[in-house]
């Protein structure tokens, strides 16, 4: 499967079709993929892409599977641009049996691109209504939950980069919780992961004052 990187030059109908493909019975989840009057709705993926032009930034990316079954992006984190913020991660879980797999593959494709751009890790933010998803995401990525867990450290440009695996060639990202913070004018609960673990103290110093 290939992934299409979108920006403000992308066919708007392609992004609309992706948003429609991700709609569920959960109105909270649908909030950010609304296609009605999106030109005035700053929270929507369509607005971020075509009005704000967030993904025109060379340090920001959004990827959509060509079959429209998943999408995820990242952009510089406002409070520390050495890490990226994950944005608008959608997987069509109604596709029985493969929803988790397709989400996994596109997510780690995005992380590989973020690392290539020089990011040291990522922050993942969750609104109050997504607290259960945050807890589930953190719990799933705990190394002790995976009997075949292993990690690999690789030196790149003089820095040790650490990768974690639940099975051979299947990555996980152990996550640290923090928050709540005010981010994008909204109360958010957060997780972070650093593949460059030497940066953790610097990150904590930059985000430690952000509590609500």
C-alpha cells in the first residue's frame, strides 16, 4: 500500500472522500473530519490543510492511504519544535480485522518521516473525551505487555536512537504521560515518546510549566 502526502495543492475532493470514509457513529470523533462548511471550522482536517495550510510547512506532513482507510500527520510541537505533535490520526476500524494493522503501518511510516526530518520524538495530545483512547494507547505500548519485546539502539549522526519492538519488525513506542495542559486553546492530556532519549530532560524543562 502506498501513502499520499497531502497539502494545500491536493485535490480537495480526495481529502473530503477520506473524511467521509472515516465517519463513525461517534459524534466526538467525527468533529474534526466534518466536511460541511469546513471553510469556517478551524478544527477540521480540511481547514488545516487548505486554509491554514499546515502541511505546506516542510517540517509537517499528513499521509493518507490511497484506499482512504487510514491517515495521520505531524507538525512541529508549539512548545518545543525539536519534537513533533501527532495530528488527526484516523483508521477505519469498520474494516474488520485489519483496522489496527493499517493504522499501525501508516503511523510508523509517519514516524520514520519525522525522524528523517530531524525530530527527536513526538507528543500525542488527547481531548477529555478521548481519555479512554489515551489510556489504551499508553497501555498497549508498555514493553512488559509483550512477551517478545526487544529494543535496538543505533547510532546516527553521533546520537543513539532507540527502537522498540513487540515482535520482530513490529514496533511499539513506550509512552510517558503528562498533563493536562492547555494546547491549541484546549485542555489536553498528553503522551510523549523520544527515540533520542538523551533529549528527555530538555523536553521536560520545556513542558513542565504547561499544566492547566
